[in-house]
C-alpha cells in the first residue's frame, strides 16, 4: 500500500511538472500566433519602409497585419494604445514634435537616446535607428544652383535677392525653418516668396516658376540630376534618423522582432531611402513592389 502511495505521488509530481512545462508553451504559442500589427503614416516613404518591415517579420515566421495610411497626428497614439505594434518613425519627430524638446546641435546617437528615453513613459520603445536621415533641407533646380555657384545655405543667403522662394505655407513661419535660417545665416531677402501645395513644389521649380524650396533630404527627386540639395553648413537642423517605434508589450510578445528589424534598418541609408522614394515619386512604381524588390536585393 505504501509503495502504491509513493508511486501515485510520483506520478502526480510528474503530471504537475509536465503541466508546468506545457501550459507556458501553449500560452506562448497563443501569444505569438497573434499577428504583429505593422502601421505606417500616409506618406510614401513611411508606407514603403512599413511594408519592408512587414515582409521581414513574415520571413522571420510571424503573422502580420498591415495598417498603412494612418495620419501623422494619430499614429503615435495608436502605438501607445496597442492598436499598432510597430511603425517607422524619425528620431527628430519624436524629440521635437512629441516630446517638444530642441534637437539642434544634437548627434544622431543623442537624438536616438532622447527619443527612446522620452517615450518609455508612454509604454513605447525604439529599436536601433537607421543611418538613413530624412531631415529638413532646402533644394534648388541644379541649373539654377550652378548658375549662381550655390552649394550651401551660406551661398544661398548671398544670392537670395535674385531668387524666388516656393514655400508650402508654413516654412516661412515655423521657428525651426526660415526664421532659424535667418538667425544662423543672416536675413534671406528673397526676390519673392509664394505658397504652394507641398506636393507641387518640385513641379513648380521644374516649370521655372520658383528657384528654391524646402525639401526633405531623402526626397526621390534629389536622386535625379535635375535638383540639388544645399548643404546646411552651420548645421541648424538636427538629424531625423529612421527608427521603429514599438509598443513595449509587443516587443516582449515577439522576441525576434527587434533583431529582425535591426537587420533591416542597418541597410536603410539616406542613399537607399532616396532611391526608394525615386522609384515611387519619380518613376511611378507601387510602394509594395518597391518594398519587395528592395527586400529581395538587400536582405537575401
């Protein structure tokens, strides 16, 4: 009888032990079977990078739900609430727009740390930032830049009276835009300053209706010979490196996500982002096609 009791106790112990092993495994499987929600803003670069993230995560064995075209003023909150698990953002946007801090004079590493530390309280984190830097810039038609021998913002200031500036309605007003240029380089007394739809600025310059306009440093048009990006030689604009913003719970739920996206971001240089944008905004390719082709060429 005593032997039977010992055997029964042993069997119960094994059952308990097995249960302890099996239950977490089932729970873990249930957690990771839930799709990762990959979001994007409603601009081409964000949609393409988001699609690259989605492809990479699927290749890593995860199920993915795509949520593209979320408005800029909504997506950060969506990540906070867990409605989006991860989306591509910029260190400068986090620091200057969400955290309301000044990034001027900061390095890429400093901006990334400020961003990561600043959003912890929101239940968010970031992974490694990409070398790709989509910061504020000023561009010109190359033929105009060559005519006046303009390569940087100091040169532009000297020739401002001869040039027509095309704004998008806010560049001349924002403290970190034209006013910052005036403060650092001296007053820009442009021949004229007119506002246009932001999506038409390159077209306006192509048509010879303007000579200068605000641009982003990864714009696809800058990958052509038609336009020149002027150097910010006094470094008034901080880095806006691409970085994944991730809900902290999702980061724990999907342990392979960080390594997977870090590998992707390591390849997304400024040159690569500009090339990606050219394929969409100049060559007219669909962002999903561009993303798949980029992944095939760079991640296999």
